C-alpha cells in the first residue's frame, strides 16, 4: 500500500523475503505481488535511519539483466541523471542556475545537484549513490563542459547512512548566482548546505511583480533571516526605497556586496542579530516598515515537534506585525515540510487577532519548477509562501 500511495522509502518490515547479507548500497529488484509490479531499489542495512530501502523506479515485471549489479546500476544511474537534466531544459529562464537533480523526485534518492554560474555542486546522502561518485561527476560534467563539478556533501545527512567522510572540495572564491535578473555573490566562508536556496525563486519573482502592481507605500522594507539578501534585493528591485536585512549569521559582506553588485548602494542596511531580539528592539525604538518578509529556516525536521514549530511561527509573526505600518504587506514564508498552508495561515490569523489587525490574503505559492513534486501530499513538498495586506481599518 505504501508504494501504491507513492511512497519510495521503505523499512525492512515492509518487505517480505528480503535477502540476507546485502551490502550497503546494493541495487536489487523488488516485486509487488499484489500490484504485479517490479521495482529497482537500493538498500543499506547499516543505516541508522528507519528507511533502509529506497525505491528508484518501476520497471516491466519481466525485466531481467545479464549485467553485473555494478554495470546495471551504473547504466541506470547515468540514464536517470541525463533524464533529470533534460527535463529541466524546458525552463528557459532557469538556464543560468537551478537545482539540476532533486533526489527522490528525480528517481535518484540521496542525490542533490545544484548548478551556478561557474560551479555545479553535488551532495550525496545515500549508500546506493555514494558507490558511484566519479560516475556521477563524469556524467554531469559531460552535460556541462563549461562548469567545474565539485562534491559538497552534508556530513550530518551522511552520518545517518553510516557513510564515510570525504574532504569537501572547495570553490576558489565566490559562488555566483543569477536569479530573476538579480546577481549574487556568496563568499566561500558563509556558504551553507549547497550554497544558495533556489526553492523560493518563483515566489520572490511573484512578490516583486505584486509590489509593482500595488499602490501602497514602499518606503521601508525588512528582510528577516536574510542570509545573502535574496528577498530584500527583490524588494529593492520592485521599487522599495530602502531595506533592512537581519540575520544572526556573519552575512554583512555578502549582503552589502550584493546590494552594490545590483546598483542599490545606499539603499540597504545589514543588522547582525537574532531576529526575535531585533523585532523586540525595533518595537522599543518605534521603528516601522511598509513591507516585511519573514523566511526562517525550518522550525522542525520532524512531526513530533510540529506544535513547537507552530508556536514559533505565531510568536514570530506576532512580533513582526507589531512593527508593520498600517496598510502594509507581510510575507510569511516557510520551508518546514510538516507545517501546511492552513497551519501557517492560522499562525498569521492568530497574530493579527492579537494585534487588532485585519488580513487580506493576496497571494500564495510553492517551490520552483526545478524542485518537482507530484502534489501537495508529496513528501518533497516543503515550500510555502503567503502574502497578506494588513490594515487596522
């Protein structure tokens, strides 16, 4: 039933007659007798996580091969990589940079690949993929001869699969990005995960277009959890006169550099501070903003901490709305998979109620096209974006 519902991560108890003695990362065939369907999968019996079996794709039930397991896996993997890259060629305005491969939703669980102006960064999180590191690099390099292809693994994720640590390959200077007509440079020293978050690109563009269409005050904007300034730069590009960027990380060089790179010098200010503390300080100092964007890191990575995450969002939104000018815009963004649109909206409704404000939901959105998902129940669906017009009248 799990497979019929579209699930591709299974535990040992989901499989009858699983062969003994399988090696970590071994590729196998699985057969679903009830559905008369055959699947390619790989396993990791040593994984410390619950899901030790990853389904790759379905095949004809009479599929067989005389190839060795390694040759079969190599051919299948190379084919899937090329399919994923080709599938993204239809997104014309993504050509300068995008997520090339999105793990399980490209039928390659554990493989994340992001493309930038000069570099392509590969993250491998599963044993079934880790066995073929150089094949992956070679296949991607062949499709992108003008890029330097590097491994940029996330050690935290690799630990869960009991994978060895490799020396992280490094970019030479900056990671350069082009998105929605804006340019970014990320210094090597502040790169997180695979460098840059493409997932909200469509929402940032939607917000820019929305602001340009609205006859509201556009004097002061606020970008909370700014990282390298993506949202705030879109505010400036939309016509907002000045933007304050707030992040507790050491992002001043990146943010101020990106402001200058896009010819917005003199229109931005970076504040290094915990966002909740900044909101309290801004309230004390009676600071007000016409447009506020809040895009925090995920508040929980598991279902069991969902209540705490919702409380965190409500607290954050309550504080932010206190410093929003009347007839202003508030953007509530989320990358927490376990929090739904309705639940994120409820935290905004409760925050506005506490502050005596009225909400009008103007727009909503999900992740970019290079982060494919089958529907709203897809486990790979995690990005939410809600835009509200806030008034007291």
